[in-house]
C-alpha cells in the first residue's frame, strides 16, 4: 500500500453520471452519495467497484494534503496526540478527563440486569449545545446500522433501543437483505420521528458490505462522530433462544462516557470470547512510528468522521481489489495507525443455524462461546487483517521524512495503550471497571516483537512469534475469568488476577451518578474471613479528585460476611475532603475542585490499591459502591 503513488482507476464511463460527480468544483457531497446509491441499485456489481473508487477519489480531491497530524492542538492535549512519544516522560497515572464531562446523571442507580434508558437527557443534546462539535463537550452521534439479520423484528428492536439514548441524533440503515426491503412506515415505534432516519435498500449483487459504513458516515452523516453497529448482534427480538437468557446489555452510556474522555480515538465493544485475540492484532514498530490495532466494528464502535474520510482517501490510493474493498472493516482501524480502545463487554449474539437447528437444550450450552461468522481471527478475514498491517508497514517505511504526504498518522494518540485502564462496562451500564492489571505481565508485554513485514511474511509467522513471548490466556479461560466477570452482577463469576497482584496494582469503578462513595464491598473467594494482615496494610482505597490526583479515603470500619459463593469484605468510608485531615506537600488542605456540594449527580472514580505483593492469586467476584451493586 503506497498511498502517495498508486494510480487511481478511471471513473464510470457514463457521461451524465460523470458530469454530476465532477471533482474540480465544490459540490454537495451528500448529494453525490445519494445519487451514487440510487444509481447502484440498477447496475451490475462489477461497476460498484469503480464507483467505490470514485468516492475515494472525491475525498482525495476534497481533503487537503496533510502532514499526518489532522487534529489541532499542541504536543499533548484533550484530543490526545503526543508527538514523538517517549514513555519515560509520561505520568504514572492517566489523566481521566472526567472533570470535563458535564451531565445530568441519575442519583438512583439501576439495580436489575435488564437495560434501561440513558443517564443523559434530551435537553443536553438540543442543537445550541453543540454548534461547534470539536470544542463542545456534547457530541451527538450518527448511527450507521448494517442490517444483516433475516429476522423481521431484529432491526426494529435495535432501533427502538437506540431511541432511548439522546446522543444518537440520526440513523442510517444499510439493508443487505434484499429479500426483506425496509421502509420507515414498517417501524411501529413511538417517537420514531424524533430522530432523522434514512434507509438504503440494496440488491444482493449491488451491496457494498462493510464498506457501506464508511461511505455513509463520510458522505451523509450530519455530525462529526459515527456509531457503527450490526443488527444481528442483538438478534433476540423474535424470542429466539438467546432471549431466554439474561437480557442483552448495550453498554451505550458507558461506551459514550469513555468516548467523551478521548474522542479522537476509536472506542468499541469487544465480545469477551474474542477479547484476548485482539492482543494478537496489535502491531508496533517504534522506528517507523507504527502503533496500530484491530477492532471488530460489528459489536458497536464510535469513530471520528475525519478518520473515516482519511480512510476513504487511503482506499482510493491503495489498489485493493474489490473483494477486499467490500471487507473494509479489516483495514480501517489498522490503517488509522492507532490502537482502538476496547471494552471487554459480553454482548449476546444469535446462535449459528447449525447449532440452533439441533434441538439441544439451552442449559446444556455455553452461549458466551457462540460468535458471529466469520470469525475475524481465522480464514480470509484474518489474512486481510495481516495484509492491512503489512501494507501499513510498507507505507511508513517508504516515507521517513519529517512531513510525510501519505495520509497516515505518525503521532500516537493519548493515552498510550499501557495507561488505558478502563477495561469493561458494568452489566447495568451504570459504571466502568478500571484496573492497571493486564491479562499478561508487563514484562511479557515489553517483549512483544517489533513488527516487520519482511520478517513475518504471513499470519502464521506472527502468531508463532507472539506465542514465544506472550503467555496469553485462552479464549475459554477469559470467558470464565475475564474483566467482565467482576461487574456482571453475579457473585458466582469472578475476574481472576493473574499473575498475582503486586504493590500499587489496583482495580475500581467509574460510577455514573451514585453519590460520593461512603461504602465499598468487595466480593471475593480469595479470603474466607478477614485476611491475616491488617486491612490497612493490604488495601488502600482512594477517590479521584482532579485529573490524576488520588486522595485516600479514611476507612471508618471494615468487616466480612460470607455468602454461598464468596466472601464480602465491607468498608465504611469517609472520602469527603471537608471531613478529612489530608494535606498536600505544602501543608495545604486539599479541596474538592470538581464536585459540588450535592455530590449526587456526578461521575465519581474509586480504586482499591494493593499495598504489598500477594503470594497467591486474587479474584473479584463483585463490587458494591453505596447502593450500586455489580
């Protein structure tokens, strides 16, 4: 992939079509896209390939040649870029950027496993609040749904849920099921007219597959950020086998809050049974400023529109064949040359037909292991992910000048991968689980091979190199013991900390509206009673007060109680700065700069740090903060 030199194939030969898509004058890009989609519905699939390249050429013509640093700002800023990243000068603690988020949050957290409406209000997303989206803390989203399910109720079910979240301001549905055309009148949903919705029906021979996400977001979205989603992820509207389990959680509030912290990054959900695989699809080469990773967008992801526009420009200069263009998901996040922020969230999926047709009983199945096909880590998709990495490596290698002209970002966006401690959404979508502990040790992560396309010529070579340096847990192990098990509202499932916790390791929660923490309960099977060491010599409990300023809470009282599957260690806390004799290095009492006196409708962050190395593994089976129990 040489983005700067590859020949652009010619546009379609139809003179009327070509005249309406002239590139040498300013035109309405949305009009072009609508024209293109209408035209595609009546022409053969072979011509779609040329039209797709035509779209890419539009963005090549519209976007100015850049020095690979699109986002404004200095070396380090809210948008998250840092030039010539040097880990030696990074702070030990990440800047959480939570003090920037203003929201009317519920002070009565939801307790049941079923999802509910958003913590954000519609008034927050009135047009005057986001006139300048780049600077505004309110960032509305355009939803792009790739409709794949053959079940008639699945898409309506998904749209109905989306309408409960006010940051979703418009919806585009790209319908790939030619046997079941859609129109807006088919949706019997209250408030269906509260958001703009447009449906694109395409025939089987004309569909663009995953490429449609990018063309719609780049050309038709009204807002600067898009949310990508496939409808068959939540295919439980027709009471199929999945819906007999606990209700689907969408994690939209927590995903959105994490996105608001660093909006220039790609933020997405990852199926728990695929989470570990993503450690295999990170590619780094510091000399070439390569720092890239893969994400499967089908499970829900928020992306900046400018990244999508850059990607279309890259596609137009890449020389990819049409079979690979139609599977653009394999290339998008890799060619962004950034690590996406992944949350380990166990989304429910439909059973494969081969399984659901056997008549097997649901209690005999482990639904968490069922994945949508194709699995991105085997077969053609796996090869395309690796092909994307090799092409990116070649492009970076071909231009080592200070100001490259190839539409590839060189600066690594903040925070760096080792400081991204937000790991999973709570099952009730009212908190985020944080920890600095990776599935593998920091020593092993430091030994990950430098990616070189000449040395690792195929995916098998790369897998072998990783297996030599990383002791990654299996996917089955992660389903049973991953991050999500700490906050799934079940005490019989636990996150197992391996390797054993070390001094200053921590875990905790970002809570979305639950009051100042005054009570903390840790459910664990590690201890059957109070540990032998005094509790204040084992744990330190702190709350975040200002960016990365952690203030210890005073433990007023602690105790243990046993339940049938775990031991609850309870702490009564005093975390209020007004009532604590906490002084800084200048002997000045610390104040609370980001929370008002109400303390109820705010985002709070609490963490539990280990004060010594543990000689055995530690597990977390559940957490309770005040009345919020996960």
